[in-house]
């Protein structure tokens, strides 16, 4: 009887081990994103591959190519044409808040290697790179997963990443824009006719500590604290503000580049609970609190529900609610700013809330193939709404 | 805020200390894709994060690896 029990235990363990093994796969996804009235359209094909090498190593790599076209709203001097760089002292009737056209492409890639030790603790080391014509980003990251018990029911994770971003500030007019530049080479301003440009750095340090607890055979909970420190040129080179609106009744105002602080420090907390409500129904709910020294607080609640229909279908839906306060230096008014050092009319710095709704479905064709599709509607109060579709194919090997 | 966060995490960890001990062979249900964010589709997850990052002022909380972007 004892032998039978042991054998069944071993068999069960082997079966479970096999079921829990991550599958190697290649995933191809295509995303089409549209904002209202065609303000911004993004087409983003992406490829990801994940491959185990024995039981101790997993290599994951991905690449995405975004093609972006559309328009972004800002203040500008319309007497010089509809350009984000139309900055000058201008007559009041020439001050315009409207969309400025832009096109861009972005190529981003990532690679990460996970190593598992004898204790089954994990170390993941990763590299991310993103490139646009006016922006370049390189990031190194490391995350250590520490098992607090032998059954891996309780884990701690420690993550750290360093990101070096480089902003290419182009076509600044020679007299009207203050570019963040602390060196002494007297090249703060650029003449658009010269085509000169300058790279300005943004350093981002992110740290996160997380705790995961398996509560029982059908539910688990996670919590994490995170810290983000950004340092460098944090303004958006395409965003403008209006200063000195009709000061002393002179009938003019100045359109200037926005100016955000050079540093930003943020803290946050996330809590997540995932539970199998039945053998085929799962719920996932999470909350995030965020606070930074620009005066922005935000709360995010995300819920997802998944239903496994038969052996092939996985159907999902979710709702996300987000609300934020505005930055200390934000105003969308043209008669607000005079000589304040920090000033921004970037709508992302304003107070607003947003709701997004998602539906998705995956069909597992056989052991080797699955296809998926989804649609997400994003509605930001006050500003805009967007819809995006995903279509994907995954090959397991 | 830091203090509140640390207190919440401490309470969370303390509250979890008396949890049921789940054996490895009892975790089949937990290992399914339906128990992961975006049903385990990491590319879609990344795109979602990218949309929120480029349209909102907050970020973070989804791991330290995300990569930078000029969209913000």
C-alpha cells in the first residue's frame, strides 16, 4: 500500500512537472491603434521567441516596429505655419492650440536570460533598446526571485534597472526657446535653418521589491513597492506654452517651449489578487497607487475575467479605471503663465480619469498552434478616445 | 506614502504567514494562462503598458524591465 502511494505520488509529480514546464514558442502579434478622428494611428507588428535550455535557463527575445502617424495638440504661433516649432512673440489672434502633424517610426527590441539555481531561485538579466529618429533608449535590468520556502509558495523579488535615454532636440529657433543644458558650450539654442541638433540625456533608475504568496490551490496574491528616479531633459521638445498673454495690454504673447523640472522622483505600490472562481473561470484584480514630486497622484484599478470554453477556447474581458491629479506646473490656459520657471500645457500633466474596456479570445488549434484576437477601447475624460485591435499567432515547439 | 506602503506590505506578508501549504502537484490550476495578466500574452501586455505610458503621467509597478520611449 505504501509502495502504491509512493508510485502514485511520483507519477502525479512527474505529470504535474510536465504540465508546469513552460513551453517554447514563437509569437507574432499585430496591433492597429486608432485615436478619434484619425488623430494618431499606430501600426505595430511584433515578434517574440521564448526558448528553454534544459531546466535552468530560459532565453526570451522580442522585437517590435511601430509606425506612427497623426497629430499632437499644442500651442503654436500660426503666423509661422502649423509647426510645434512655431515659437515667437506674436499677436494674440495668431496664438493657436491645435494638432500639429507628425510621423515617426520606432524599433524596439529586448532580450532576457533567466537562470535558475539549485535552490530554484531565479536571476533574470535583460537588455532593452528602442530607437526613433529623435529618441534613443538603452536599458539594463536585473531581477532576482528568492523562494522563501521549498514549495515555492512564497517568493520575494528584487528588481533594478537603469535606462539611458537620449533626446534629439532639433530645429529650435535661435532666440525663443530655453533648452535644458547645463554645460558651458554655449549651444543651448539651434537655428532651424542649420539643421543642427543636440542629444540631451535622460537617466532613469527603477527599483522594485515584490512579494508573492500562493494562498491555496486556486488563488494567489502579489504586492510590490516601486521607486523611479528620472534625471535629465524631461520636457517634451514638441510641447509649447503661452507666456505674457496681453501683458500691459500690448496685444501680444509669447509662444515658448514648455519647461518641466529636470528631476522626477516617484513611489508606488501595487496589490494584486488572482483567483480561480471555478475550474473554467478565473478573475484577476489589481490596484496601483502612484505619487511623484511633480504633484501627481494616481490610482489604477484593473480587472480581468477569463473563461475556458471547451478544450480550445479562452475568452477574456476586462475593465481598467485610472485617475490622476495634475502637475504643479500645469495649465492649459493661454493667459496663465508669465515668468514661472516651470510651465507645461501638456495634457498628460492635467487631471483626468480614463476607462478602458477589453475583450479578447484565443483559440488553441492543436498542441502546436494558437491564434488570438482582441479589441480595447480607451476613453480618456476631457481629451480623447482610442480603439485598438490585436491579431496574433503562436507556435509552440 | 512610503510609510503607508511599507505598513501595507508588512500587513500583507504577516497576513499571509498562516496560509495553506500548497504542494507542487496541486498547482496545475494556478499554472494556466488564464491566471496570468493578459492570459500570458506578453506582447499584448507590453503594448497595453506602452499605450498607458504614452497617454498618462504615471508609470511603474509592472516590473523593472520595460524600456524607454520618446512617446512621452
